[in-house]
């Protein structure tokens, strides 16, 4: 006898453009699907090739997890509808599928006694890692859904920390990008061919990352790490003679790091 589906879905918009429809384990476990209309829900069912379109929230009560995949701006409308649907929601785990909002956006459902959480696809992992924050029961249920096939895993994050996680991504990509571009520009200003400059910078960046992964901050080397002001001054002056804008960027980054380094308490020698 086939087990009852453990997962329901609220979907608004194009499921074909969403990572939710490709979530591991969803096809085998999807039951009721609700959209802005039965026709909309039927489209989602056809795209996912699983589930049954529904316009009755009582169908959700047979499930454990309700995935909510709707535009962020429309979420309050759906939450209000769920809160006022007239059913006991305390046994359900509502999981917001959003790349910006977290489970705090489902606080009205939490006040009704439901478990709440958020889930998002982690960029760069090709559907193999998903970022989670929220209640432990929701985490346990999602792991049974997503990790059962062994092709993906869930990475847990502390509640309310999505902006901090995103700040980490900004450090890793948004702030690194202009420094990589500046490094290539500096080498090209020295007369290095563009392709050679790019491959040299790529090797240096990957080498720095590997050093960090092996030794942490102890793997940091170079004149900034060693507070070698004479060498930094020499490089700055040479760069200034060629490109003052690059030189000012170089100086600001170097001075900021040196100031931070000098402010750190020194370890006493044994």
C-alpha cells in the first residue's frame, strides 16, 4: 500500500523557473498543490509531474510539510489566508522557499502553533545543497524529504541570520570581484598580456583560498599580512605613477588591514 504523501505545496508563478519544483524527493512525496486557481495548481502539477491540484486546505492536514513558493510581495496574502482557513495547523511545518526572506515572515503561522522554517537553494552547488533555518521538527521532516535519495544535503543556519549569511557572500564575491579586477588591471598596466594576467590572478586567488582552508588565518602571507610598510610603500608609489585610481584603492585596502592588525592585541611571548 502506497504511503500517504508527506508534502503539500503552495505555488504562485512559474514553477519551471523555480528550484522548488526540482527539490530532491518532491516527486515521490508530493500530495496537494494549491495555486491562485485550480488551473494554476494543475500547471504546477504537470510541470513537477507529481501531486494533485487542490482548493481545499483540509487536504493539507494529511501532510507534514507545506512548502510555500510564492513571490515575496504576495506572501502576506497567503499567510493571512492560511491563518484564517479554519483548520488546526499545529501539526504542520510551513517552509518558506525564498532566497531573501526567512521564517520570521511566517510569524503569524507560528503564533497559531505551527512549526515554521525557511529553505533556499545554495548558489553554486547545482541543487546539491539547501540552506535551512527554523524549527527542529521542520528540519527533521525536510531532511527526510531532501536527503533520502542521497543526492543533496541540508545546511542548517541559526534563526534570523540570513542577512549575516548574505554578508558573507558579499565578502566572498561582491567585495572580492573588484579586487580581482584591480589585480588584473595592475598586471596589465605592467605590460602583462591580458590572458596571462587573468590566469596569474586566478592562480593567486585559488592559492590564497587553499592556504586559508589548510591553515586558517595563519596561512595569510605577503606584505599586508606581515605589515611590511616599506614594501607596500614601494608598490603603492610604482602603481601611483601608472594609475592613480588603482593606487588609491591599493592604499585604502592596505591601510585598513594594517590599522586592523595594529589594533589586535599581541600575544605574549612564552
